[in-house]
């Protein structure tokens, strides 16, 4: 009984590992990656960006009490 439980556990572990590997390869496949040739031009986006919010840094490094 213990040997059967061990082999079943190993079988499920191998199946889970195989499924995770297949999913990782599918998710990282270049067919799903967006291509730049679809009409998005990053340079024009950067040049035409207006009224963007700006981060303000308040430096409290030398605050003395």
C-alpha cells in the first residue's frame, strides 16, 4: 500500500511539473508577444505627451529638531 501511494505521489508530481513547464513555454512563446510593427510608435508617444503629472521629492535628510 505504501509503495502504491509513493508511486501515485510521484506520478502527480511529474504531471504537475510537466503541466507547469508546458504552460511556461506557452506563455513565453513569441507568438503571444506584442510586436512593435502593429502601429504603436514609442518615439511619437514620448514626443506628444503633454500635461503629465510630475513626481515631487521632498528631502528631509537634514531636518534638525
